[in-house]
């Protein structure tokens, strides 16, 4: 299975997040109630966090399977900056 096929679901997830962010902007521009805006923010953030975790997990697994310690080290440094 090549990398492009494995990332199709990530692209779908990111498109959904994009839709949530677009909806969030419309809500703010339309003066929607604060609690509804905050709920939408939380939903978009959770979706993005879940997608991030999926990509991170796949990359780490790929590096471990290839026994690529250098790439694992780079990923750990990136995670540590958060």
C-alpha cells in the first residue's frame, strides 16, 4: 500500500475540518450566540486533534517499521515543542 492511498482518509478528515471552520466563520460573521460558537470551536479543534493523532501515529509506525531512528527522533522533537 503506497503512502497516497493511506492518506486519503486524512484528506477527507481535513476537508471536514475545513467545513467546520467555514461554518464557524459564518457563525461569527452572523453574530451567532457565544455558546454555539464555542461549541463549534471545540468540535473543529477535536476533529483536527484526532486527525493530527492519526497522522502522527502512522508516521511513527512507518519509522519504526523501517527502523529509522533518525526520523523517530525528529518526530519526538516536534512533539516536544508543543
